[in-house]
C-alpha cells in the first residue's frame, strides 16, 4: 500500500531541529486540517498555499514532495 504525503512527511519530524523540512513536518503534525490521506501534488500545494501560514516558502514543500516521490519509486 502506498503511503500518503503526510505519512512520509511525519518521517521528517524532529522537534529539536531548525531544518526547514523538519519544521514543516512539525507544523503539519499540529495542523488538524492537513489533508492526511492526500498524495496529489496539486491538491496538497493548493491546501498549503491557502492554509499553511506556518510554511515560509513553497520550495520547502516542493523539495519534500520530490523526496516523497523518490521514495515511492524505490
């Protein structure tokens, strides 16, 4: 079974890190409305652009999503 982007993102969580991807994951964990079952880039991107004030730059999402897709191919 393929995991969702959220499930992948949770592997990047680290409350003690100041790395942008870890902070994104930490904040997404606290975001009760995050689309936890979503895999689609466009739907996730739209949600984040409209609702994720905690994400300082969409490039952080883009890089995390690229890693997600890379792990999906393995």
